[in-house]
């Protein structure tokens, strides 16, 4: 039973950066912007967060630095695709490639360094419960913040006027523009906010989850976060479910290795990505379902006055 509790706890920790990054990308796509640069933003934020935590001695300073780095990269991406109307697919891939190279360059001095010993976290009283305590209530505070962010995003999108306007911009930017809303400003705000969330996710990886900096440590999580938005059919609550599903697959392969399961380590390591492909294939079997849920103007440029 204790092993199951530890597996659940590890699943929550592994799924948290996916949930936060996926939520940020969902806000982007709800506004009609497809950001394929998530992998690069996560890498830049990871090295920025680690450097800030290493020199500042505070993990929360690392989260702030990661959020600032992610928002800065996203602002450049947003300026290119929203104001200059560059191709969203090509620009996103360029950001991803840039982030990979830039993070490797600036992170050279931090390779092999580690942060100080982390203190244990536990919810008072609940953390002492059998099974539930070690499984759910001895997590880093960012795990609970991720759940709260999903709830806040759901409330914002479906219970506020601002959320309605954001969804309208993603569905029909021409109509929103005709009603007097600043489509470009709204899209840019969504992109920067999504970038900040991706930045927090990247910082979580290097400050809490590992905690160290290694070149390429994001290891495809940016692409998995992109797949999560499709898996969730652009709904925040399902982002959380998908993140824990992929986090569970990631931890399961480590758990099976620890149990001595006779399978090649390369096969075990590819399980999360196989799960991503399988889920996308299953969802794609019903294109009408995706078309009904996907923002109508996703990936399409907007020309004011056109």
C-alpha cells in the first residue's frame, strides 16, 4: 500500500508542470493563437528559474524568474504573430529551436550544480493520514496551486465577461473587432499570460522536480503539453486529468523498473510518448468532435479592417 501511495504522489508531482504548461497553452489557443514554441519556452524558463533559485537561495524567486522569462519569450512570439502576422507554425517552431540552443548556451555554468536540500512539505493534520497523507497531502505547494489555477481558469472562461470575450476572439475575431474589442491586444495578453504559466512550469522542473539543470531536461514535455490541449478538447478541467494521466505513465515506467520488470529501459522510457500518440490517434478518430470544440480561428491570422 505504501508503494501505491508513493506512486500516486510521484504522479501528482510529474503531472504538475504538464498541467500548468497545458493551461497556459489552452489560454493561447482559446484566443486563436497556436504556440508551437512551448518546448523552447520551458527550457529557457527552466534555466532562468534554476539560476535565480541557485543565486537567490529561494525557490519562489526561481518561480518568479521562470514566469518572467516565459512571459518575455511569449511577448516576442506574440509581437511576431499578432502584430506582424508571421506564420504561427513557423514562428513557434523557431522559438522552440531558439529556446533549445539558448538554454544550452546560458546554462553551461550550471551543469552539475544542485540546489540546497529541500524541506519537506505537508498539509497539517491531513499529512498524517494513512495512505492519503503520503499520497496527496505531502506535496509541494505548487501542486495545489496547479489545481487552483485550473479552477480559476474554468471560472474565468465560462463565468466572466472577460472570459467570454476571450473565447469570442478565438471563435470569430472579425465579429469581436466589429463590436469594438481590441483583438490584437487581447490575443497578446493571452499569449503573454500563457507564456508566464509555461515559465512557472519550466521553473518547477528545474527547481523542485529534479532539482538541477541539465541541457534538454524538459525532454519533450512542451510537446506533450500541446497534445494535452487537444486531449482536453480545450477545457481546463480535462487538462488536469490528462496531465495526471501522462504523469502516471511517466512514473509507472520508473516504478516497473524499480520492481525489476524485465523490459528494455529504452522501451520503458518511451512509454509517455507512446501514450501521447495513442491518445491523439484515438481522439482523431472523431474529427467532428474536435471540430466542434476547437476554436474556429485557431492558427489563423487576423487583419484589422480586412
